[in-house]
């Protein structure tokens, strides 16, 4: 009798096929995972080192060109940052030069396009059509995220650079830079009336910032808008028209601009006739040679204050909001407080229950606060809003080529005391000013700032317990912020 066969030796054919399919399926799963990991790795490699995926699995020539370009950019960028950290002058030239900003913008755009293209090419090299559907969707999603993140970040950086460049081109001209006079730059700061078509009409405030060209040490000279009977710079157009000074009936310093605006044919530059005439007056009064001027729209000034997050001021007594021919609608309460743009503007402009000289003192305090409280961090974090506010707020003839120099001087000035002198009562009778005394006072103040003479101001210091119009001091004794070797302490 034949022996019985063992179980399983002659089973059906389906059992054998099952044992053959399972290893094959496992192998396919492993291969699919490998292809998926490879596709992911190629894209991540491109994110870290652009061109590396092409070197490994694609067009090696394209890959090496991308890698060498990337390495060159890293080296150049690192060296630039190192030099900028060691030299503020170099850093400011880079961030304030329209040429370099334009070049940097172009570089960022090209880098965004090129990097995104390499990421897409890495996705192609990963052979997405060979992947399973769920893997394919994951790879496509990751590729989109990487492209959007890289290109979006670089293009946003290019947008910020464009805003900076357009801001500089719009606000600053391409005029000729001027040399310092006796080692100082003298910049006339004008507070102008606001409103469409009213630029330059009857400046509301006039201050000369005299800045040491090396140290940044600054002296502010304030001129009252109601000064009369003053001379113009010798040889100027206005001196020819008014050889005995601006002595016409009802003619004040802030009316020079209006007079020039009605007689623009006398001036070389008709568009800036009012400002040019005002400079002729300021130079005739003080003996200082003006390098540049800047006209600030006082109404738009509040937007700048809001853009930097407000300004902290010492409000010594209630400051009326309103007046100037309108109804007083409220008051700014006393105390050391952070004011928004609206309240800062009224702190600087309020005349109700006050006088022009108290207001001049408060304006000096606002200048001091802005200088000391706006730091580079604030400028960077609020850059777009600051640029937007400033573009419509300021007109100036300061050329872009000198902007870096003045920014550097401003940084130096932050760490020093700012002196201030205003030619107002009781020192000066604005109806009949002593021009010789004004010029001597200018010279003495600059000498003290430069440390070339003793500081008689210490002997003149006295306590002002009385506050008038929100400023420490009185009209008869003088407001401390109008005459001090340390404006910050006087405020």
C-alpha cells in the first residue's frame, strides 16, 4: 500500500501565490517609502544649500553654479555685516543710498526667483509621478510651502527695500552737498502751515540746528515769528529790496516767505522763493551760513508721532486742545505722560492762555524728546508707517548724498546735551532786536558747546517755580527751555 502524502505538499496553487505576493508587496512599499524620502530630502537639501539636489541627482553644472553663488553671497553678506558693525558710516551709506538699495532690491528679487526655481526642480528630480498618490500630494504640498516661504520672505524684503528707496528719492533731492561752515552744519528747521497748496506760507516756527561736523554737538537757535526790523544777508536779493532791513509796517519774520511768494520773479528758484528769502533773513539776523533747510508740515507731524508709538513729555500744567480761533475742546492733563500725535501737536502749538515764547519753549522740548526717544529699534520695527508719515510731512533740500552723514551725527547727538538759545524777551526786544547782541550770543553759545570758553550759563541758572503756558519760567524771567545748555534737563 503506498504511503500517504504529507499535508501541504499537494495544496492548491493559490497558497503558493499568496506567499509570493506578500514579499513583493512589502518590497514595493519599501521602494515607495524610499522614493518618498528621497523626494523630500532633495527639496530640503535645496532649502538648506541651493543647488545641492542638482549636484546629487540632476544637472550638476546648474547645481555647482548655484552652490558657488550661494557661498559667495554668504561670504559677501558676512563681510558686509562685519564692516557695518564696525563702521556706522559704512552701514548708513548702505541703507541710505538709492543706488545700493536698488542693487540690493534687484538681488533679492533674483534670489527669490532662482531659489524657488531650484526647489521646483528638486521636486521634478524626485520623480513625483512615480510616487503613490498620498506621497505625491504630500510632496506637492511641501514644495508649495517651501517655495512660498523662501520666495515670499525674499520678496517681502525686496518690498521693504523699495519702500526705503522710494522714501529717500521722494523726500531728498540729488543736489550738491555743501561743506561745513567753521566746522559746523547749520540746518534751518521750519514749521509750516498745513493744508493743500499751503507749503511754505508764513512759517509757524523757525529753529536753526547748528551741528558740530565731528562730534554732533548741537545748539538750537530759536527765532520768534513776530521779530521785526531785522537785516537780510549782505548781497542777497532781499537785502537789495530792503537795504534798511525788513522795516515795513506790520512786517514780521514769518511774513518774509509770503512777501517772496508774491514776488517770485526776483528769485533764481521760484518754487522755493519763500524759503530762500527766509534763509536770507535768518543769515542776516544770526550771522550763520545755512547749509540746508527742512520744512515740517505741523499737521502731518502728528502722524509721525503716532508712527513711532508716541512721545513722553513733562506736561507742567493743563494744555488746551483747540483755540487758535476755535473753541477749546479739552485739556492735556499735567504729569509725565506719553502723548499721541494729536496731543503732542497741541502741546507744541497751543497758544490759548499762553504766549509765543512759552510755545517756542514747548516746541524745543518736543524736539529734545524726539531726538532722545526715537532709537534705531523703533525705526526698524515701525519703518513702513514712519516712511508713510514722513513722506507727506517734510520738504527739504538735503541731498541723499549727505543723509548718511547727518544720520551719523544724529546718533552722536543722542548721547550729548543739546543747548538751546531763543532770541526772545527778556533778552531780545522782538520789535527792535539788537542784532549785534544776537550774533554775539550765537558765537558764545557755539563756543560753549565746543568747549572753547567757560560756561557762564551756570552762574545764570535760577529756579523757576512759576509755570506759564505749560513752560517752566515766565515771560519776564525767560523760559528755561528757550535758553539752556542742557535742553533735556530744562524740559
